[in-house]
C-alpha cells in the first residue's frame, strides 16, 4: 500500500513537471520544507535543465517569502547546482546560451522583488543568491558574445535594461549592488591581467632588441657566435610573438568586460543613482543537511575537472574553492581541500595559478592548527616557489607566512628558502613598474614577520632597493623602507641598514619626496647609539640637507641635526663649523609658528610662540 502511494505521488509530480514546463512562469511545486521533497528531486531527472533551473529559482523565492531559513539555504544550494549544470549544457550553443541569459535575468529580477519583503535574517542568503545569478548572467553574456558578437551585445543591453525595469523601486539598490559587484570586479581583474601581459610584451621586446644588437656585433666578429645568437634571436622573437598574442587576447577579454560594464551603466542611468549598500557577507550557519548538499555539489564538480578545457580550468577550480569555503570545519572539509590542492598542482605555473592559490589561502586560514593543516601548508609553499613573481604571488606569501607559524609542523627551513627565493626573483627583474610594485610588496611582507626575522629580512630587501633606478619611485620606496626600519631594535644591524639607505638617498633627485625621507631618517638616526658610525651618518645627512629645496621642512631638519651635532664625539672646531652651516639653513628657512586660537579674548603677549625647531638666540648670533 505504501509503495503504491509513493508511486502515485511520483507520477503526479512528473505530470506536474511536464505541465510546468509549458507555462511561462515556473511554479515551485514541492519545496524543500516538504517531507516528500526527495520525490521532487527524482522528478527533476525527467525535466529539461532550463525547467529545473526555473523551478529551483522559484523555490528560493517561495522559501524566502515563508521565512524558513533552513529550507531557504537548501533551496539556494539546489539552485546553484541546477544553474551550473544548465550553463555546462549550453556551452558553445548560441541558442541555449541566450536562453540562459534570459532565464537568469528573470531569476535576478524575481530575487530583487522578494529581497525587500523577507525578514532581515533571510536577506543575506537572498543577496548571495543574487550574486550567483549576476555571475551567471555575465558569464552567459560573454559566452554568447564569443559565438555572435552583435547578438551578444544586443542581448546584454536588452537583458540588463529589462532586469532593472522589472525590479521594484525598493529593490533597486540591492539589485544594482549585485550587478555592480560582479561586473566591476570582472572588469578590474581582466584589465589588470591585460596590463601585466602588456608589460611582459614590453620586457620581451626589449630583450629581443638587445639580442639583435648583440647579433649585429657578432656578425662582424665571428660567424659561429653569430649563428648561436641567431638562434637566440629566433627564440626571443617567438616568445615575444606568443606574449604579444596572449596580451592581445587578454586585452580583448578586458575590453569585453568593460563593454558589459558600460552597458550596465547605461541601463542604470534610467534609474536614480544611489550609493549601493554593502552586501552582507555572512550566510545563515550551515546545517548538517546543507553541508551534505554542498558536499554533493563539490563531489560533482571535482569529477568534472579533468574534462574542463585548460583555459577555463583556473576559474572552474576557483568555483570549487568557493563551495569548499561554505563547509563547516572538519575532516570532510580538509579532505576536499586536499583534493582541490591536487588539481591546483596540475595547473601551469602562471599568473592565473597565483590567483587560484590566493583564493585557496582563505580556506587554509580558516583551518584549525593541526598536522593536516601543516601538510597542506607545506605543499602550498612548494607551489608558490614555482610561480612567476607578481602581485597575486606576494599576496599569497603574506597570507601564508602567519599560517606557517600556526601549524605544529616545523616548516622554518622551507619558510626561509621560499622567502629568499622571492627576494631574489624580484631583485633580478629588469627595471619596470612591475619591479617597483613588487618591491613595495616585499616591504609590506615584513609586517607579518616576527621581530627576530625582520632585521635580516629588511637588510635583504634593501639590496633589492639598491638595484632600482634612481627616480621618484625609488624615493617613495626608500621612505617605506625607513618606516620599516623605525621599529627595529637599536643594534649594529639596524645601523648597517640605515647606512645603506643613506647611500641610496644620496643618489636620488632633490625634491619633496627626498626631503620627507631625510626628515624621517633623521628621527631614526637620533635614536642610534653614540658611536663612530652615527658621526658618519650625521655628516652625510648634513651634506644632503644643504642641497635640498628651500622649504620650512629643510629648516626643521637642520634644527634637529644641530642638536645631534652637539652630541658628536668630534673636536670643538669641527663641531662649530657644522653648527654654523646648519644655522644658516635655519635662518634662511624659518619655521612659521601656527597661530593659537583662544576661546576667550586675551591681551596679546609680547613674546611670540615659536616652534621647537627654531634655534636659541645665542646660536643665531654666532
């Protein structure tokens, strides 16, 4: 009797499913709060992917309206899985991809309508679902544009306008925020990749030109050497051409992302331009059933990784990492993390792999400090060492260093090696904006090192600074290095680092940046022990102050140096000469006192309040 009842219900659901497929708007049918929901999942196997996706979106709306948090979280997980499956089926199919765009646009509008109606505790989940829909919408736009450029542009513009038009006024801010968040991030990331690729082209082109010059010289001297250089030129030409092609491809991607963002901005102009509120970032706590559903999604995704095209694999793995992050901490999450890491290891060592590891570190940071975490961190260290130096790699290093210290596994040797390798990689880079930015990143990494590690590390980074071109960028970096040195303990190693920085300052152009650097360095020197090295440093600083532009800061620096000269272990005649030269600078560049605002009227005082950087009158007279 029971079996007959179940078969009857299942048959009714299947008939309902076929009926729903013919309707314009999807009916949620049996929802996750129904004890017989498992029958609904069975019936999904007999429906088309688009019908299942519509139904799951309707279930999200229905559960949000009911305020059932547990069932809502389950509905969102099912919607994620259905949308991913439909996107895969539509790959390289123009008609199906256009259908996905239309469907997801409707889902986004529906979620926006319900957003302002649900209780506050349900809004974060709805906003997260809107972000997923927005990501699916932009992905389908890009895929359709790749198949038919004109149709892709048209569908993107029409769909965005319709989505914004369908959403009620109360939901406009949340909807615009979801689309803004996805589109602007994609445009920014793709443009950054294109810029880095273009810079790589410039560097390879420069290498090519240098090799050509060497070739011309070699042809005049020796035929054998010329032949060898010809081979190098051919290889360099090939690398430069491949890099140029890659840069063009990445620029095309960046242009497409910008076009999509422009289309969205144009559609948004029809509505009131309001500051979008920040999306809530925390989801409803994951229940045991929700964790099981997420695990099922992850298992399915992991099985599909080998079949994904190489160019799409980094993004695909990042999607899996996003799902792993949702799981509660435990053995299951650790095992999935190990599986994901094994796929990361198979990715080519390039900038895209750096970005994937950057996302994976969020999973590592949340792990409890045990041996499993130590083993994972050890593998990540080896992967990071093989990556090319870029901003994503240095960010991974910054995230990774605290995790090395938190694990019970001794990774001190591995830590030392991969930090030294990173410094060396940046040091040997040719002069470029990339090298400047990575040197800044190296100085930021010092902030996460222990107090015992910082002095030797900063001394090595200063060697990188010494290799930079003597320009304003280097001045900025020297200033950052001085800030790092300020917190070091007063010892011989700190004095040696200061001496190196003084030598670099001497080479830099005299401008406001150099003035600020000298001002900061004087503060550091003032705290050093009174030794012969300090005497030499003070004299070097005095010689640099003389050629600085005439400003109040110059006078202030000279005033502070006078106080240091008085302490130097030099003969009195030399001390007097130094004080006199600094005194002239102070007189020529007086520090103007700031007016004091009184709360009540007072009789004006006869003595004017002056800055402490002014010299005593007895010194001025000399």
